[in-house]
C-alpha cells in the first residue's frame, strides 16, 4: 500500500484505501516514538500522512524536534503532525452544558473558581482529541491517520465511552428530556435552581452523536490498534489484558510492536543478561499473540528524534520479527469482532475475546441486552432483532471467541449464563 490515491470527494472513506492506526501501551514503552516513526515511514513511501496525539502529555513536537501546532503542521514531505487545541474544541462541544452547570452551582452557593473546576468534563482533552481524529478521517485529506493514544487505561476508558453514552442516550435521555420539558416551570420554582433549556439538551445530544460517529470510524475494517510493549513480564501481562479488552469493546488489533530489544550477540555481559531475560518474554509474546505479527525494534542508546531517526526506527521494526506481513500499512485480515450466524435451528452470536480467561467472565441476559464482564471491563450488548425473542441455550469460550447460542423459544426472564470452555 503506497502512493497517492484519488477519492470520491462525496464519500472520502467508503471504498477508498484510507487507513487509521492507533498506538497504545503502558506508559513509558515508546508508543509516541512508534506512532511517529510509523507515520514517517508511511510518508516516505508516498502516503499522505497525519499523526496526532490524544495523550494530554503531547510529545510529538519533541519526537520530531519541530514545532507542531493545533492544526496539521507539515514536518516533512507528505508528513503532517497535530496537537489538538482542546480548549477551542471544549468551548465548541461542551460550552453550553458547562454554562448551565455553572448556573446551577452558583445558585447552590459554590465559589466560582471551584465551580469551573467541577464543570470540566473528565478526560475532556482526550475525548475532544478523539473527535478531531474523526474530523480528520472524514476530511478525505489523508491516506493514513496515525493516532498516538493515551496510556492503556485511559485509552480503554475513552474507547468504551461512545457505546456507554449511547446506552444512556437511547434509554434514559429521551425520558429525562420529556420530563424536564413538561415540568421545567414547576421544578425551577420548587428547586430554586435553573432547569436545563433546550440548547443544553441539544448540546448533550450533539456530543453523543459525534462520539457515536467516532466509534463508527474506529471500528471500521480500515481502522486498527497496535500494541506497543517492552519485553518485560509486567508490561506483557498488561498488553495481554489490553488485547482482550479492546476486542471486548469491538476494536481490531492488527499487530504488536516489541520495543527496546537488546541484541543477543552483545560483547557486554550486562546486556547479554538482559537479552537472555528478554528472549524468554519474546518467546511468550510470539506464542500468546498468535496470529498477530510481532514486530521488534532494537534497543538504541538514545531515543530516535527527528524525521530521519524516526524513519530508521520504523524501517528496522517493520523489517524484523516473525509472521511479519509484506505491507505494514495494508488493511489487516482480521476476524469481525462481532458476528451473528445461523447454525441449524439455532442462532450463534460470536464475539472475539482473545486471551480471555473463562474464570474471569460473567455473562448475564437482561431483557434485550447481554451484559458481558471480562475482568474489570464490562460491555452491554444490545441484541439484534433476530435474537431478542430467543432463549439462550448455551455459551462457550473456544479459540479466542465467545459463542452464545440462541434457540427459538421465547424469553421468560432474565438469566445468568454459564460459559463453558
């Protein structure tokens, strides 16, 4: 996948060779370097590339050793970098809601400075940066958009947000909106605080719609996540959990990049000791992340800084390791995260859950929804119409996928489902 491609300006994504890559990993493993290096290598291959960060600790400018602005800034031929101006985006997307919340807190006697701190949307910078990712992907300007995500825990929280907010908007928000509209005059007099006006409710709904579109963009086949790690047991264990959690939320992972790998043939005894310890972890990585390609980036005495160093870093990484595809920028051949198929008289809902442990899973049927908990992460799945009136007859975790079987009988009550292996 290289060279420039023409797109239909009326539909800049569908049917094109557009590509979106998100990089995440435990803090300190080198994900910013990996993201910047991947973007640089793609640009050198003729792809018009944008790399931007959803990490509040913006460091793209440091990686490129060049100024990076709030709009796409050219740092090399076909290569642009961006640090999102979250304050401007905050005012656009959350300003009306914040004004209302400030009025409520003012009526309650809360100090103005304290009120402003209380009304800041938690994780606002990362959330609004995700909206900017969506805007840039939808713009049709780029062959490749590379996203330097926040560290793993924050990334998972943010990627789960669009679907979680959708659940609230579909089930609770319409009722709240009707109640507030009909009772606003009474509630304002009785409670003594202002009730939200229509523009405030519209702003909440608009934010929901835009976050839902973020999820649509990031769950398309052209979008995938790359896990960056170092060959250390604690880091590898977190990466394994991250792979399972990303699959739980419906995101594709297409590769693993092992960073700072020590050379096995070093003349230094200390480095040889580290290399031997890493070799055991690398073997485990190769085995447990099958069938994902595992790239390896050799240890460097100093962090790669600047376009040439970053390009060399990426070229070395993507030319190494086992099960490496010919083109690291091609759309991956990855199974659909969620599918429904017919098996005889039964229907089977199949969900990718690589490396999941059945002992850490809980599956509950609640009306038209499945509540699936894996470890500390939970997803509420709205069942498709074909399954809503069918009873669950079994569930099994096999080959990295959870398969839930549905029969033709109508549902009589909520049920907890035992998952077999």
